[in-house]
C-alpha cells in the first residue's frame, strides 16, 4: 500500500479496502469519472487519477452526465447523485433515465414526468414513453430545440485522433489495435468492443478483468481504497462488514497502528499517539461490542 501514502494528507480517517475478485463492469469515461460495479455487487467510481470511491448504499450507478449520475438504492428505487457523491435528487422513482441537456424522464408514482437537474418537475407526460430515446421525448415535447437535439446526437461522434483497427491474426482470433499518429499503442483480443471517450478507453481483458488505457497506451492504475470516518458512520460500517470488506488504513502523516482481530486486519491512523490510542479503543469497542475496559486491555498488546 506504499503507493497510496500521499492520499488524504490533511484528514486522518480509517479506510476500507475492497475484497473483490474483479469487476462486472466499468463504464466509459464521463465527466472525470468511470462508473464501476464489482463482482460482489458493490458500486462506485474511479477518477482520472485512478482512485476509486465505493458507494455502499447503491446497487447500481451509471455514468455522469450534466453533473448528475443515475443511481439505484438497495430498495430498488432510482435517484441522482452529484459529482461529490451527494444524493442530490432522492431515490424515489420507480424508473429513471440519465440527464440529457439538463433534463431526464422519471416514473414517479406510476406517472412519467420530465424533471430538471434539481429535481423540479417540468412536465407530466403520457403513459407511453420511449425510455430508450429520451432525446426524442424531450424534442417531441418541445423541452429542447432542434439545434440542441442535433448537437446532443452529434456528441456521440467518435473522436478519430486515436483509430481502432480490427485485425485477424489467425483464423478465428480477432484483435483490436488502437493507433495514434500511425503508431500502435494498444492491442487486445476481441473481448470488449469499446471506443475512446475523451482521453480513455475501457477494455475488457477477461471475464472480470478490465483495464483503462489513456491515449498514450498507458494503463491507469486503480487504487481500490478510499477514506471514510468509519467510527462515526454506523450504516457504512455495518454494510461494509455485511459485504465482507476488509477494514484497513493508509498511513499518511502522523501515527498508525495495524490490528489483527478475529482473522481481520485493521489499521488506524491519527495525528498523534494520544489520538491514535483513542481511535483504537473506540474502534475495537464499536465493531466488536467490547466494553471500553476490555478494548483498552486488547490494544495494549499492539505495537506501532
């Protein structure tokens, strides 16, 4: 974990490290992030520096568009988060679409309505709605102009700075090669037919193995650790424990301590020794139901 030491230099939080066999899916690069879903169903986002944020309260997250991302909570209801992962429009919809030109179509109490990025109702629609072509619905209902409609459609045109070429090396084996300025930068088997979005392309290497390449052909290294204040967030901790996560921490500045307890490894960091001992006591007391006295007795056997 040494490569992660520079994360979170000002805050001293505990960290959750994902125990996962890989990804079910990584979305295309959009507005600075890639949406993710791991094999155990946990979702999150990877930023362009490779750091992943896990969102334990959602069973589905989609790519960002118009500063919003569609999510589905554990009750099966849809809503939207902003780029800081705050639930900006509550999960209360039976169904919902991504935002286009600042508008989305949602099903609220079995009524189809158009909302803006703040969740304000713009118009109620007829029952028959083409959820697969939201732009068409917006244009048909005169929410967006023809110019906006065409511009949004044209946004899907592929940037040909990097060209993808299909190549057959041997009979029955097909590869995709990506070229920049006539030079091959990426070569992969035909497991995932993806195009560059912005400066990145996501390629499925194997069943649960995805790699993110930039336009220079370099792989984006993903760090599946993020910082949370576990002690003060019971629902997060409960969900993490329920999903068999490993609680761990990354030492940045100050003091740290690694604790092995019931087959799990825990690391806690703090600004000073006094704060570290306090956090260790609270942590053991909190997650294992130990009394403060018992927790203090346990942590005396640990050394930094």
